[in-house]
C-alpha cells in the first residue's frame, strides 16, 4: 500500500530527474519563481519563462468577482 503511493513520485524522478529535483528543492527552500534572482536565472536558462501574473488587464491585482448568469 505504501509503495502504491510512491509509484508516481518514482516515475517522475526517473523520467525527469533534473526537473523533479529542481522543483523539489525549490519547494523545500520555498523559492518563489517570480522573485528577482530566480526569475533572472530562469530567463537566462530558457529565454521563454513568463510567470502568470495576478494583475489583470485593468490593472487590479488579486481575486476578482465575476457574475454567472
């Protein structure tokens, strides 16, 4: 039963070891990918990283209310 829970983790680790370990350590160290040093490094590595921003086109940030009809 315990092995069934670890199977997806082991598959990801063996399939994409660098990405898995990078995500694991960034979560462990609580790094924010939109902070300046990490963002600059990611931009240099990939050139196409653009984190999703919480700012909408009208300039407001944060949760927005919507109406569903």
